[in-house]
């Protein structure tokens, strides 16, 4: 029984991870095409679970000044106040802001795709090994 289910589970998990990563990358690409660029200044940093810090970034769009705190840490973010950061924001919803760096925009989707690919290949290799004996 284990010979049948392990390759199926690995393959199904791989396909789900590939799909999740693909959707995430497509959403990021779509946001990047409709987003406008601006820059922000790190006002201060707040601790986030342990040793990582999240910057609170202040930026101006139109007539108003807004503050933005990313929801996920990134090693490329500065931890010094006064440092300028490139940002992307949605003109229709200026509160939707992301840091304009590769890590914060694409790393998660690429990681899901990589995990899905490894899982799918592992399932295919396991099935081949089971068939050969």
C-alpha cells in the first residue's frame, strides 16, 4: 500500500506547490505592471518575532503622507532610520504598498515553485523505482 500512495502524495503535493507558486508570481507581475513607483523613508523599526526587525516606512502619495510596515521580513531591508527605500504602490489603492526589491516580491513564489518541482520529481523517481522492482 505504501508503494502506491507515496508517489501519488509527492506528485499531488508537487503540483499544488507549483500551482501556488505560479499564481503568486502572476499576481506579483500583475501588481508590478499596474503599480507606480515612489520612495519612502524609514522612520523607525519594530521588532518582529526574535531577531528580525521590520521598518516602518513613511511615503507621500498625492496630497497625503502615509506609513507602511511590511508584513514579512527581508534580509535586504535596512535597519537604520532615515534610509530611503524604493516602493511600489497601487494608484487605485495607495495603501497597498510593497518594497520594490526582488526578495520581497518574488522569492516566496520561486520558493513554492522550487519545492513543488522537487516534490514532483521525487514522486516520479519513487514511482519509477517501485515499477523497476
